[in-house]
């Protein structure tokens, strides 16, 4: 992770990172005028368009405003833009605290956050605490969509769904907080449906994105280009699997990917990953166990490569507890093997659907 | 004060219902162990008993039964005292 060594003098910090969340101020930034002074506020020129463009690009948006929460939310509803914002922070506490809370709640690094405010004092206050936040003056609204930090490398079908997926997550988390009883009962209550099968052509962009974006639930961290993945999809010697998850609150999108190299004696799992969106859903072993079942039918052993990146211990545990034994180690690369004597059934709280 | 076994059982009880776990019962054979439980179990053991589970300890044999988990904790505690 790159962080600037010294606090920047200008209002902009030298962010190398693509922006994942834009945090808006309200008065004289999102709208013209000051709400609590009784102004008949209107969205500033270009704001509506920017909200829509960033939303389609999968860049999340939130609010840090010193305002009356009830009045501001009512105005956002009236202006028809309330739905664009996740976890809006509208209160009288410091904006640095608000920005930090937003990043923490959405679970992203502060170096992927941008903060838009007309007041230099507020921008400085945020940058004083968090120099890695990209701070922008409100007059940059019109130019913002053209900046490279706001032009993600991947725009997939899922990008436009990202906000609604986070909103579904917000409702889910609230339900989980309210739930009393065994975890399994809660998971059952979600009515999850896990759909897995060979990657289709329309999955490949998302598959490429997953190899780049996923670090924690990733066994090797190998990244593959669109063309490489397309090659694996057509190859007789490879199996490229994609998994998606839905529940009663909505879809999580495509959240799992596995690449298997099919040898005559053994299959080797080169890559197995799950999006951290599904971290606590108890679905992590379904894709793996599906591969084990397929291999058993084909009469071959299963091997798996594992490369530690300090953050993917959960995948090491998944392999170790899934009956894999280390058979070789070259530097940091571990090769596991599974004799397929013990394969866990799919969990009872998920409806597993295997396609084509 | 709750014994190690009681603490381990209390933790595991959160993951399933209508089943009283015996000390030597194979929790993997019962189909209770999903990736989530595995991760939380390792985290629980580390935090509750103040030990570090090394990669080499992550053998499912060590976590297969309440007795085995208790034995693992005992070994790690002994190693910590002598170290």
C-alpha cells in the first residue's frame, strides 16, 4: 500500500489509488445555498449527472455534512437523490471522523476515498488526520468524471449493481444484529442460493476483476487477463468455474472463481477465490467441495497450490481443514494434495445449483 | 471457573442446535465444519487461551474433537511456559 510520506501542501494528495468512495458535503457543494438558513436549495449544475455517472462506474458515494440529519435527509429525498448515498454522516461532529467511519463501515482503505467540500477548512481538517484522502474543491464537480482516479480499470455489469449490493448488505447486517440464536439459524433465514458452473463468456470481465481485487480469500493471488481466461474457458485441459450468490435481500453478484488444471493423474487447483462480500456467509467451501466431487467422479486426485500473502490465512485453513496435506514446498509456494477420502457435504442452509 | 473443555463446547454450541457434543465426537464427521466455523474456531482458540496457532498446527486432526482441541491448547501452553 502506498501512502504519501509527508502531508501535502495543496488540497490534493498524491493518490495512486483508484477512488472507490466519493464523500460529498451538502451546503454549497451538492446543492447551492445553506439548508438551515432557509434557502430553497437546488442541486448545483453537473451534480445530478456526476451522481449517475459515478454510480454506473461502481464508485460508491456517501455524505459528510454538518447539518440537521432529519432536514437534510428529507431534502435529499425531495431532490430524488437520497438513494445514491451509503451510510450518510449528517451531524455536527468532525468530518475527519465522518470520513473515517464511512471507510470503516464500507470496509475500504482511506487511500481509496475522495472528499468533496467547498470549504478549505473542512478539506484541511480531513487531510490533517488522513493525508491519503483525496480532497477536492466543490468547483471540480464538472471535471471530476474525467479524472483518472475516477475512471476504474474495470466497468462490468456488476459495477452498476455495486451500490444496491451494499444497500442489501446494510439491511442484512441490521437483520444479523437483531437476530438472536445460533448462527446457522440466521444463515438459514437468509435463504441463500449458490449458483456455480463453468464460466460463460459474459463472466470473463468480472473473473478478471476478481483476480485483481481479491486478496483475503484468495489461495494464490495469480492474476489472469481476459484473454488468458478466455483461453482457459475453451481449453480441454482446464476447468474455469464461476460462482454467484443470492439471498432474500438481493444478489451478491458473481463472488467466486476457481481455475483447475486437469492432468491425467491429478487435477491442480491453481486459483480459488471468493469475494470478501461473502466472508461471513459460510459458503466458502462449496466451490472447493464441488471440485473434489468432480475429481472423484473422474477418478483423479486433487492438488492445490497455495501462496501466502499474509492476509489469506483463511484459505490456508480452508485447505488444511478440507483434508489437504502438504506434499511439496518451493520457496513460499506450497503444493497440497487431497486423497478425497473425506468430502464435506454442502451446508444445509444453502441451496446449491450447479449449471451446465 | 469454566474449564477449557467447557469453554470450547460453549463456543461450538453456537454453531449448531439440538445436539449435545461429546468430548470425543468428530465435529468434521458431523458436517458442522464450514469455512466460517473453521476460521472462527482458530480465532477463538487463539484469543480465549492466549496462544498462537502456527501454520503447522492447522491440521484438522488437532481440531477434530473437543479432546483434541484441548490437547492442542495444552501443548501450546506448555511450549509457551518452557520457551
